[in-house]
């Protein structure tokens, strides 16, 4: 497995910032975008269940509607691609069975051999300790995927902006998510920064490591 130099990683993370203005004339190349979609699929999640749906929007008319539901923030219409992370609002035994079937298919094992794992997941998520917070739990998994996406984009030289400033019910309505069992939780816009974005040249502000990391 090839690795990148530590200083290369830090350089890309220093370069990354929450882009407020994108250059609408620059589009992410198809090959680059396919790679970024792969990072979303490969992101870790609890149990491996991936309790979320990822809606990728490039249609200008749809992006305009999303902007209206997102406090009129220009990122939505200027970006190349927008990803809406929607968490599954409730995990059922059917969801778990679908995942077990996928494990069996990919790894070439029987579903019966996965009975113990199925029971473990069901015991936690259906009638177990995670069921009362299923919505919050799924949202946390979506944020893990968001983190993987933002970091991967930075390594590929793609600008991004994570966004919570929107009205979830309106975004769900625009995307047809209402009543599907999924609800929007966070948005990531992606593209290439505009020369007019004043935030691009500002120094990154973070607290010193010593105040954030407690080594024991």
C-alpha cells in the first residue's frame, strides 16, 4: 500500500477551508467525482450498516431550489456538485437482513453463518439500547462519511463546504425524501474556489494542540 508523506497530508488539510464562494464555471471532472463518490461508499459506519442515503445534485434548477431552502447561501448554486447526507430515521429488521444478505453475497458465506452477528445488530438496534436514539445514531454515521468526504476532497484538490444552515423539512421536500424514512442532516457542496472568496486567503484559526489533546 502506497502512502503519502505526513507533510503532504498536513499541507492539503491546511489548504482546505469551508469555501463560501465557488467558481460556477469550473466543474469537477467526472473521474475525480467518481473517486469522491467511492470515498463516500468506503466511509466507515457502525456495524458497517451505512444507515444513510447520499443524494448528489448537479441540476441547476434543483440546486436553486436547495439554495432557497438553505438561507439563500450561494454555495448551493455556485458549486459543481452538492451532496445531501440523509440519515435513516429508523433501522428495522428488514434493513439488517438486507445488510446480512449483502455480507453473504460479497464474502461468499451463508446467511445462516451470520446469525450471531445479525442477532447482535438486531439486539442493539431493534428494541435495544440504540433504538430510542436511532435517528441520532444514524446522523452520527452520516457525519463520519462527511468527514471522509471532506478529507478526500482536499487530497484531490477539490474545495468543499459542509453546511448545516438549511431547513431540513424544505430540503426533504425538494429532494422527495419526505415520507421515505430518510431525512437530510448535513450538506456538502464541492467545486473550486472563486477568486472572489475573501475567506480563501485568511489564516486558519485553530486552538493549539496542547489545549485540545490530552496525552496520557
